[in-house]
């Protein structure tokens, strides 16, 4: 009887975990490019209902703004239902951000003053390079990915996979990166799938009590790596696909360097090991009675499966994840992403902010250093913007290569990953995100420029 129970719990761990790994982590070739199954499904859904997606985003952001404002008075129809309460309850600041996001999305969807040749603040907000880009190119993609990821992420989260990976890798991840071994799943999910998936997974684990404030901040800002797919798009934008092998190896090297250094310096080193839900985090040593990490990991996985309450818990977790991303994150991306692009398109703020990098670029002997400096800070708004600027203003292949590397390794851009972090409960503020962005840029430049000289010599 006991043996049958063990076999059942082992199957309960293996089957959902294998399905989750296949959906989120295994790269497959589709239509001539490498991607993951979840992204393929999302693209197919987008193709089928693409015309409906913008109005769906408008509805989601509008509902979020209305109920976010209503939650400030804590009405019973919100507080009585846990999923509704966790989705829409917010602070006054975030309620205002949701409201601004709703205003932006309606102006953009209605195309108010968006035609070429118009001038004024409304055109700056709604044009195709600002609100039009965020609604049409970001939110319309994210809304489908968030739904699928929210519904399917419990396959990775709720059936013991993280407990098993955590037991195996704690001896590596903790001394090197000061975080639990289970964080490796976040990184792999981001690296192969999408950085937004990694942030979603991290936020879920933090809110469930498995990561402390410090660990969640480190993982979200250091391990939510840009996916292979996005990296290819960036390099293709600057016309240097023939260097992809060296390019991606360099990105991985810089990613490891940042993961080693950033947790040990402010602001991440100032974060405290405090948990939203005490008592859930795994221990760091092998308990008595276990002879190996594999044995301990399997025991933890079986225990997690045994605690699972079946289909009802799976569906509740799925819809809670999807609702949190839809109503909590999409408005933030619409608001902050649009504002950032308005500043990038219509002011010299990023050019001025990039000037401190000019002496460093000149010291590193980067060709066209003045033009390259303009791309250094603009990546804080959106990952693609630096490569777009480089392709149109920089002629040196080496400099375009450096910009392509930096734009990926900077990692924290407000139009997507940064917006997701700010919209979640992960304890990282906007000033802290900007400081981390600067630190990653500085580290990336010091490594990328010498390697680029060697590659292009």
C-alpha cells in the first residue's frame, strides 16, 4: 500500500512537471526559428483573434482602473472574493497609474490625433512610436502570453518541480548567487521562453513565501534573462546575424558576471531576508535520513504533490495567476511604457543622460562613441529602441554589435520586464530599477567592448 502511494506521488510529480518543462523550457524549431511551445500556441491564438486583441486589452485595462480605484474604499464585493481582492486591491499610487494607463489606451485605441503630420501632446501619446507601439506590438502579444502562462504555470509551480530543482542546485546557487536553487527554473524559463514568464514565476514564488524580499529582488532583476528569440531579433535589427554565436556567448558571460556582482552591492545587498509567508522556504542543509540531494528533492516533491488539492486548486491557481497579470500588469505597461517612449521620442533627456557614458566609450575605444552614448540610457524604456537607433545612426559594425549586446544585457526595460516588476509585489522601486539598469550597463560595457575589439579585429 505504501509502495503504491509512493509511486502515485512520484507520477503526480513527474507527469505535470514533464508537461510544464516541455511547454515552457524545451526549445523547438518552428517556421525556421527556435522558440517554445507556449509561444507557438500564443502566436497561433494571436493569428486567429488578432483583430479582437486590442479591444480586449482596452477592456482589461479599463476594468483594472475602475476596480483599482473602487478598491481604495474596500467594498465588500471586492473583499469577499479572494481572487478579486488579490487582483484589484492596490495603493493610491498604483490606482492612479492604472487610471493613466486606461486614459492612454483609450486615446490610442480611438486613434485620437495619431495621424502623421499632427503635432501636440495627444499625438505624442497615441502615435505608432509610443502608445500605438505599446498597444499594438506589446500588449496585444502579452495579453495572450499572460493568459497561457497564468493557466499553465501551475504545472511548474505546484507539483514539486521547484522543490526538486531547489534541493539539487542549492549548493551551487546559494554560494555563487546568494539565492535558492529553485531560482534556476526562473532563469531557464526566461532564457529559453521569455523574460516576462520568469518575472511572473518569481512574483508567484515571492507571494507564496518561497523567496524572501532580497531573493525575489535579485532573481527578478538578475535572472529574468532576455530569451533567445528576442536576442535574435535584436541582432537581426542591426544586420549582424552572422555573429550570433559570439554574440550569444558574450550575452551569457555578461549575464553570469552581473549575477555574481549585483547581489553583493547596493541596492540589492540592502534588501532584507523577510518573507510574505513565513515557513515556506526550503532549508539549506541536507536533513538527517537523506543520503543525497536527489533523494531529498524527490521527498520534497512527493510532499508537495501530497498537499495538492486536485483540479480545484489547479484552476484557482491558474486563474489567479492570469488575472494578476492581466489586470495588474497590463495597465502598468501601458502607462509607464507609453510615458517612456514619449520622452524618448520627443525630448533629449536620454541623450543628456547618456553623456556620462561618452568618456567611458571613448576610453574603451568604441567607434562613433557619441552616437553610441545616445543608446545607453534609452534601453531603460524599451529593449528594441537602442538597436533601432543603432541601425539608423551608426555605421560601424563593431559599435552596432556592442549596442546589440548591451541592449539585451541591460535587461531592465520599462515597457516590459521593468513594468512587470513594478506592477508586481516584488520589492523593487523605480529608482532602484534605474540604478540596477546603470550598474548592468556599466558592467556590460566593460566586458562587451574588449570582446568586440577581439571579434572585429
